C-alpha cells in the first residue's frame, strides 16, 4: 500500500513554515494519541503515520530531500536511523515540547496553591469558598464586625483527618507501592498515570472511619467573625486564610473569600471616596440666597450657604465630608448639587405676586434666558433671509 503525502497527513500546504507544521502536529497528535483512543487500531495507525510525517518534515535537511524525491528519499533508511522517519533517535526530542499537553491530565502531579494539588500520602488542599455579604453605606463608612455562618467541610475529629478508624492506620498501596502513580507502555512511550487502586493517594484505607467514611472530613456549619474596615467599596474582597474547606487526609485548608456589595443609599451616590447628594431648594431661596441643612453619613446635619442668584445644577463642595479612604486617615469630599424647584399649586395671592414680579422683570433679571432667546431670534431671522 502506497504511503500518503506527508503534507497531506499533517493537513498543511507545502509552503507551511515550521510553526505551522508544529501546530498541526500537536493538534492531530492529541486527537489520535493511543491514550485517548484505547482499543482503536485505526487511531493508533494514524498516530504512527503522524509521527513519521512530522519527523521527516521538522528537519530542514530531510524535508528538502522529501520535497525533491518524495518517499523514495527514505527507502534506504532515514538520517534518523533504520525504519524511516518517526523511529529515529530524535523522536523523543520532537515530542518533548508537547508532553505536558498530551499527558498533563494523566500525570497526577502536584497542583498549584489554589488547585487542590496532591500532597504526600494523598493529602490535598481544600477548596476555596466564597461568601457574598451585603452591607449598608453607613456600615462601609464606619466599618463593622460581622458574624457569618458558613457551611463547609471540616477535618473529622474522630480520625483527625486520616480517614481511618481510630486505632488503625492507612496501609501502603500494593499496586503503586506508595507513589500514587503507575507506569504503562503505550507504543513508543512509558506513561505515568494516577494509580487506579488508591486514586493517587499512595495509601489504602482498609477500615474507614465510621463518621467520615474514609474522607477525613465532614460537613459542618461554622460561625466566623469578619472585620470589615471603614472605607470598603462595592466589590471589595476580604480573604480569610485557612477558613475554607478542610483538606483531604489532613491536607491544608483552603481560603474563604468575602465579597462585599453595598446597598443603595436613599440620599447619597458614591464615586470612590466622594459622595454626591441632590438637594431641591425653593425658588425664593435660590433667588434671594439663604442657608440649607443637608444630611451626612455621620448622622449630623451640615449647613450650606446658598448665595443669591444660585442656578439649578450648582454644586457645593464640602471638603472632607465624604467616605474614608481605605486604610488611610484621609476622607473624600461631599458634593451638594442643588435643583431649583418651580412653585406649584399657587394661591390667588401668590399668583398675583408672581405676575407683579414678572411685570417688573428686565433683561438683567434673567440674563441667561434673555440671551438664549435673542440668539434664537437672530438664528431664525438669518434662516428666513437666506
């Protein structure tokens, strides 16, 4: 049976560069690897064909020979040794950069600090937990100490986390001899896998604990105290180290993360450490000036002087009256934005007084509206004359 073109096997054009060859090989090698297709002779044959094609094309000299003479270039053996490409001495090196991708899930190696990686004797780190807590803006201003109840897995007190019945001990696994891994040959490779007998723990519990059934931990609700500092913002995350789920077989516990959300306030909007408050004022106060009282998060009222002729939308800044800055002695500012309220439900006397006031108005009384309508008039006259 004639061999398929090596470029066709890898699914790349003859103009493909080294990176394209390597990428195509990695993708197909994962797909047809024997460990992923156990008992499938067709997948094993394709895997061998891929190795042969890539070993020939990855080297510039053998690729040049193949481009000129095709498969005849290797009829008397390749530069890699007898048997043609795919079986030479450099075969292992051509695979070294993809071992992690192919076998990572089978290796049973130690995971990262957040991944519950395995430790000696089957000890694994417990999972991290998340707790969502809602607080008020006043509590974010003052800070507080809160108690929370967290359902989680804790170390079994009966067996002290070993998983074995009191008075007994786990025994070394007879299949992996305590390593937690077994080796198996797959074609050209020797692959390490997690031991199926002990699940990678290296130990076997013959007589499990009656309370945790060999897990080394039990489900329980715990009450914890959380200190919330003043100045926290919406979305702040507080980490309680070692307060997460207990580790298996006496492994270290995970962490507990408190995620804070802040309830909307009836008066204040927050932007970082600054607070904003909209305050309606009467038309006479805006025109004549005066003094208004506004709330603060401290509970005390703050007096704000409104100057004569204040317009709607005017902001007044109260320095240092905003939120505390987290882990600092500084405070943000409080901004008061006034909106002038138009009088409604007038009495006859009030209406008459306003009409008299209106009759006495000049361009200087309302300069902004006078100027606006003057510009509108000029604009319309110019449009009509065009």
